[in-house]
């Protein structure tokens, strides 16, 4: 019984403790519910919560580029097979391109010269000795199972590319920046996989297999799509000027991979994604800007950026995953056993017994470099006193530059006036009608003749614009002929001008009253009325003087 009483007493004690715990827990729950209800109905809290700072606030984008430029060469990098766009599938394939047993690579001298010239134009150091390696990966369009490239010691390193674009608050200021070139390496292209979805099969075209490429690696020093697009356009122009790459992105002659990440300034770089095979500078800018914003929003939502490969969808202007997150891929790099070290020389350092005509001589290629785009732009600005942005437009189109310089040589008008007519009137109509400069109905000689009439004071500026429109419609006529046919010559008879001005002053008393009260801007309206009556034939200087005299009396 004692034991039973002790047990009962223990149970009573436990029950009392449970009762207190239950009451305490219920109290906590009630207080919590009351607090939650007060929040829901908008009652003030005793300690207001501070707003959580945005995770992505202050983050900036970081962009690096890997550009594959197809070398402008008649044959491939390691074989004599022809290089030609849109050839019938598998019609330009040598035994080596198809990786048949026993075939060996033979290096194309032209490709080496192209890489050296590109390196020199990009202010790179040219390695007098470079090496070829095998990069192993297995795709159906690479029959050898490896790519011959330059991993350990590329042909050119440590360069820089200066580029410019319109920026500033109103996007009307030239912003100039520089990105460093890590390296330029020679490598062979792969074939092309053609996916036949209706028949659920993939076909392989090896025409592109073995075509020579220059891989140009830019350091992650750009911050947005606009900068990256400007850098690619400048590189494209340099390559085309050199003749080392045609640079036609639509034909895959220039393919861009963008490495994109975001981070806080001063902190380590974030995890990057790679957007592959972008074939347009415009799409490159869109892809990078979208990817930067996507990563910021992902981090804002508490997610993590994946180290993945993505593609740009042109229809939606978004990037989409190509492959899942991957661990470090082991390409099993190894020295290419069938190619000796690649050596280039200077003229003074050619070893005895070697034929200089069979060698790549760096100093001779340096001496043969053409005028580069940046140098040409500076020359145009200095020579003609035009704006830097106009020099960019001219250098981007050789035919437009030739047109401009032809007009300058044929007219007495200042180059600054010529560039205004070329950019506004000529280019405006060309763009409006989607024409090339070679299709312009107005020749450089005809425009020069028109500008001479304007410069001599025979026609007004408004009449000159009208004449230009007529010349565009009637390519066979001259400016002088149109001026005579339509009686567009400048009115210079003072008596005739005074008569017209007096009529306008008499019919616009309110404007005259406003001018007399100090609003001189209204005088321009009266001048406009006179020009309307004279079809733009009145001399503006003479016209203003007459009107001012009349309204001041």
C-alpha cells in the first residue's frame, strides 16, 4: 500500500507539472496568436521590423569573352581540303579531316601568318615558340575524338583591345574602354551536326572539320552587354581590315561564347555561366544583359547560380540551359605527337640553313600591317575636324568613307558641312529605303555640285535640301538643272524682299506686337512665313535684317 501511495503521489506530481506546462504553452500560443492578429489587422507593433536589404543590391556584372574567328584561308589548318561556305555536305573532306588511320597533319603557313598578324594588331606578345596539344572530348562531329589546339603555350599572349561606344546620361558621349587579351591560340574546328527531328536522326557534315580557327580569349573585364558588343564589333572590324577573318557572324565565321557572373565590387567573382555560340553583336548584348539580370534575381530569391552552359533563345531574348551542372571536365590534354613545336622568327634571327621564304617572319608581318581602324578614325578627326562618332560611322563602311572623301575633294564646302549632308541626308535616305551606298542615286560629284551652289550663295539651305530630294528622284539631272527648272535660285533683290516682308508684317500684327514687347524669338516665325511665300529662296541674313528694321519702327 505504501508503495502504491508513493506511486500515486508521483503520478499526482507529474500531472501537476504537466498541467503547469500545458497552461504555460497555451499562454505562449495565445500571445502569439494575438500578436499575429494584431499584425494582420494593422495594429502597431512595439518593435517595428527593419526592411531587409536586397541581396543583389549593388551587384555588378562581370563579362569575359571567348571568340572563335575562322581564319580567311583557301585550305584548312592541317590539310589541303578547300574551305568554302554552303558547299554540298561532306564534299570538302580530306582523309585527315575524316581521321582515317595513318593520316598526318601538315600545318598551313597562311593560318600561322594570320594568327601572328592578329596578335600584332591586338598588341600581343608573339611567342617565338608555341606548342600544339590534343584536347580530348567525344562528339559525333569530331571523328578523331580530340581537337588539336594550343593549351600550354599559345602563339600570342598579353594583348589589349581598345573599343568605344555611345554612353553617358543621354547616350551621346563617346566612351572609350580597354579589355585585355589573355591569349590567341590556333586550333581546328569541328564538323557540324544536323538534327533531323522528323526522322529522329542526326546527320554529320564534316566540311567544317579541320578549318583553321583563332580562339581569342578576353579577360573578364567588361560589365554589360553593350560593352561586350562594342568590343566584338571593334575586333570584327580589325580582323576584316587585316584580312585574317571575314568576320561574317551570320555564316559562323565569328562565334562568341560569353562567360557571365555577378558579384559585389571588391569581393571575389561569382559563379559564372557560359552562354555559347552567339552569332550577332546585337544578340550578344541581349544575352549578356538578360543573364546578368537573371543571376541577380536568382540570388535575390535565395537561389544559387549554377556553373552551367546556356544558349540564347532569339525569339524570347532569354538564355536557356543546354547542359546540366557539370563537374570539372577532364579533357586529358597531351602534347600533339605528330606536330613539332611551332617556331616563328625575325628576319635577323633566321638560323643558318633555313629558307626564309618557308618561314613566318614576325617583323615582316609587322611592317605589312594596314592602317588599323583606331588609327584611321584618329586621322579622319584630325584631318577633317569631324566628330569622333562620325569617324566611327565612316570607318565601319569603307564605301561610305570613299563617298565622303570623294565629295570633300570635289567641293569648296568645308568637310564639317559635307559630313552633315552625308550623315543626315544621304545615310538617312539610304536607311529609309534599305539601300547600300553603291546604290545611291546621288553620286559624290552631284552632291559636291549641290554644295558648291549652296556655298556660293545661289540657293538657300532649305532649297538645297529640296534639290537633294529631287536629285534622288531624278538621278540623271544635275543640281544646277533642277534649280533652273524649279526657279529655286536665291532672291537677293532688296526691293522684292522688302515687299514680301511688308506683306507678312502687315498680316501678322500680334507677332509684331510680341516682338516689340521684347520677345525676339517670334521673329523666327515671321521669317518662316516669308520663306514659305518664297519657297525657301530668301537670303536668311538679308531677310532677318529687313524684318528687324520693319518691326522696330
